[in-house]
């Protein structure tokens, strides 16, 4: 398979499951206090070090970015 074919297959695979994956995880942080605690700990470390931008790029549905955007 060529690189171009691999990229096309990857995009098709992602596009096939993206909506259902986002729906599956939409309320996941509400159900996982340990994950919220880890995110809060990380945010505390960032703030203690002087703050600054934090990026969650290409790591899923964007739910972590949304969490930080709405709370921190």
C-alpha cells in the first residue's frame, strides 16, 4: 500500500467512527472522578509553573480541551 493509500484508509476509518466515538465519550468525565482529578492535578502543575498554553491536539474527540476550556 502506498503512503497516499494508507492516509486515505486512515481518514476513512476515522470518519466512519468519529461521531459514535465522540458520543460514547461525551459524558465520560462525569463518570470518571479519577480522570477529572488527574486533569485538575495537571492544571495545578501548569499554573504553579507560571501558566501558559496547553494543547490537546490529535488526541481524540477534544473532550479534554473542552473540559479545560469550560473549567480552567
